[in-house]
């Protein structure tokens, strides 16, 4: 069963036979809206109080055997794969049944409300061994009829109109609760306006009576694959929510090292590991970003106004503006997008941005020390730069020594106890160690 967290490799791609959709084929049907996925069903029922208590129908983002459907005529149970029956292609306007291959239940709709989208109708799996009722019948319409009335695999844009209610099959894109395995809601909308969420195409197509075709002529372009894969990742990320009693953080916490993340231990008898940024490094990086914006702005204005600077000063200014500017951009691109994310966030999400800010700190202080050395007498110049660099390195090393119990683990009293190895080092009340 396709549930959230299952993997693509557990489903082997079935391939394609025939360029045009035929009755009796085993197919997957994919929604044209980005990151909605495949029409899907599984043996679980809708819970009490959610429409009719019938088999759930959802969309699922990954390849799975529960995405497979058999397309059949609405008014016959004869086997279309019988060698004595000629191949018959599905055409625009045909009335069809979609039978779920794994459970033998038909795609079905009725006047019950959808689980989340109240003005839409519920879509379920119904029937036994493909035998159901008239609510299983759908009229198939080809929206881009570039290929005539027939339906071309991967290329034709189709929609399914429910014969009884007149609604159109689609996905709202809303995430179902845990009873729906956090897959996406499928509904039947009474509003027939053409939207991407109500358009589908046939992706996999297996029919032993048709010859296999080359995938190269049908597969999407690389930009289409790249865009969709990123949309799937974005949707998957946005669905990640915190577990009960789980410690999370907010993006504004990270640069100021406001709060760490406890990995183990809550009292003085436990072995405790606490993830916290080295405060000397973190706050030096934050100071350096502010100082870079200030000094960089002064240098940029001076150069823009054509100020005559000594060659060495101008060269150092260019290094700071260009090299530092790229690092500042890297920090911003790895940090600010987290403010737009709805997913659960943790302290370690800041680490890529922190690397850029650390490199910016190195470039800034190296440049400033060189400028200071240039302004002093030649006998002191080299000493100022060396002493400044050594002071930064030794200060960073000593700060690591002070806080190393956080990384290697602590036992004994908590930090507020004078006997604790971390006594006096709880510089912020929000640090919980």
C-alpha cells in the first residue's frame, strides 16, 4: 500500500505498450497539476462520519502498485484481453469504468460531501470484483484533441465526467488526516471549469495485445522533470509536522543562537548531549554580517563616487565587496527561505547558512586587519595582522574547550549547579542544559 514514507524503488516501472489508450489496459492516471501525483486507492475505508464508509481514493506522489487501474467499458464484463476480441481504443466521449487492479473496486462518486472540500462530492472505491452500480460510470473527454478522438499516452489531456452527478474528477491538493495516510484528497467537483487539478494524463499503459513502444518519444523534457521533482520535494517538505513533545525552533532563533536542541537526557542522572552553536563563533558571525554591511556600504559609496584610494586599499576593497558579497548572498539564500516554509524546522537547518557566514567572517576580518596593517608603520604592519589572526583562532579554540561537554556529553548536575561542568556557561536563559 502506498503510504507516506514508502520508496520509489519498491515499485518497478511497468513500461508502456501502445501509443494510444485501449480498453483492458492497466494504466496509471496522473494529475496535470504539479505535485499532485497519481490517482490511487487502497483497502482502507473512509472513517465513520466522513461520507459513505467505502474504500478511500486519493492521489499519491510516488510510484506504487495501488496506482494501477484497469480501464473497461461501462456496460460489459467481457474480458477485453481475450485474444478473440479485437483491440478497441478508447475515444473522446466514451463511457468507461476504472477498476482498481489491487482491490477490484470501481472508481465511484455520489452526492455525499468530500472529506475536506465540502462543496465537492466524495470519490470512493465501490463494488465487488468490478461489479458495482451506475455511479461507477465516467465519460472521458479529451481536452487537447491534437491526436483526433483517440487518447495518446502521456500527451492527451483528459478529464473524467461522472455520468450520474455531472461532476468532474479532480484533486483539491489538500492533505488528508492520518486516517488517509496524509495523501491528497480526490473529489468530484460540480463546477466544470477547466483547471489543471481536473486534468489528467495516462502515464503507464500495459496491454499485452499491443506492441511495446520506445519511451524516448513520450518521456517529458528534462526541464519538466526537474521542475516537477522540485515541486514534489517542496510539497513533501511542507507536510512535515512536529511530533508530540518534539523540540522545534524558528528561523529567527538561529543566527543569535537563541536555543539549542537536546538529543538526550533531561536530569542530572542522565547522560546529556545538547546541540548548541559555539556562541563565540555564532555571535562573531552575526557581528561580522552587520559590520560587513556597514563597511561594505561605505566602500561601495566611495568607489561609486570615484574617490581616489591607494592601490592596495582599492584592491582590498574589491576583495571585500566581491568575495564578501558572494558569501553574504550565499548566507541569505540558505537562510531567508526558511521564513516561507510551513514545515517543522530544527536548529540544524541553519548549518549551511552558518558556513557561509563563517567564511564571510574570515574574509572580513582578514581584510580589516590588512587595512589596519597598511595604515601603520611598516615595522608594525605584519605584526598587527599576525596577532589579529592568532587572537581570533585562539579565542575560537578556547571557546570550543569551554563548551566541549555539550558535544561530548555531560553527566552530573545541571548548569545552574556550581558543581556542574557547565557552571557559569549558561549565558542565555533559553539554553536548556
